[in-house]
C-alpha cells in the first residue's frame, strides 16, 4: 500500500490504523509520500517521518518507508539519524525510497533553491553516497561539489546490513534515472497514462523496463522492480489477473497507490480489508 502524506491521510492515528489493518490483512508493505508542499495548490500536509514512525510502532512485520524522499531537500546527517532510528525501532524493516522530488519548482523553487534537474540529480547522488557511508558505521570523509562530511562516524548503525534497501524513483520511460537505480537495490517507476491522469502500468511497459535494467546491471544481487497501480476491492479475480501479469513481466512488488482526493481514505481502507491480490 502507498498513501500520500496529504489530504485525508494527514492524521497520524488514522494512518497508523491503516498500517495495522494492512498487516493484519496480509499485505507486505506500507509506504508514504514525502512532500513538504504539494505542486497542485494548498492542501493539508503531514510530516512523512512522523507518519512513518507511527506506522513502525503500529506494525511488527511489514516493510515500510518513504516513497520517495527527495534526498537533495535534506541534510544527510539528520536524514541518516532519522532513517537509522526507524530501522532500529522497527527491527530492520525500513525501505528507503529516494528520488529527485515532484515537482522541482515545488520541492526546491519554493525555497529559493535551484530547480535545474542536473544539479538536483547531482545533489541526490552525493546525498545517497554520504548516507550509505554513514549507515556503514565507518568513518566518512566526503568532499563533493555540493556536500561535505568531514571525518564523521555515525553510531549505531541500522540493523539491516550493509544498509536498508534503497529504491530509486523515476518517471518511466525516462531511462537516465535507471543508470542511478542499478547502482542501488531497486527501482520504483511512475507509469502514468497521460490521457487518464492515473497510474496505468502495463505488462508490456514492465517487460521493457526489466529488459533495460538487465542491460544496465552487471550484478547478480537481488533487485526489486516496484510497480504502483490500482485494483478494485470489489473485483478480486481481476485484481489477481492484473498483478499476475505484472509479476510475470518481471516486477517483484505491486503497490496499491492512493491519492489525496476526497474519499481516498475510505477507498484505501476497503482495499486493505479485501486483502492483497495474491495468486490463488
């Protein structure tokens, strides 16, 4: 499940209840958007890390994390502390989704920071490099174009070794971010039907994505392909058929995505209670 930190999903107690019910119903993950302001007008917004903290406290098994964090918006030291604390608090269940942010004018221009994609991408890469170093528990001495970490050692480390899994967000079919993703542990592409304005992943698109990743990767380590879409609680057979086709195309995760509009909290609750669309 993936929910925004916006609109009807801003009450920490209600989000914790969604996560608790998701775990009880057999879902495997619960992810939260990371925005400070939203690109499409004023809307109620909650701190994503507070929401993730209550998700961690309300569950014992499922994976959880931000989907995705604009790393360039954060200082790496506090972000390393925050993520490490959550990983340890949860017994090693954090997944760290990372990306450029959406949109750059909202995420960065709002605060007078550069919205040039290349610069934001460079700051993302440097931030991830510093985070990985801090998570290692070894001394970090990093001097990049945008970030510096001088002879610093972070303890304790996350429970997960060598680090929490890092999934890189991208807008498919843009391929440049895949060069970043293959250096980490997974990719979480946004596949949107421009005409419908909604998530519309297809088996053909996932097949092409997986093939491209295969061409770029040299490692044989596990690699997650995380596909967000929407199925209906009232149509369990169709939901299983949809996700089976996406899995056959090479995806490792299917994420039910929800938006900040009216009625979405109730829709998320209905979808959770119907259970995950696993193959029979």
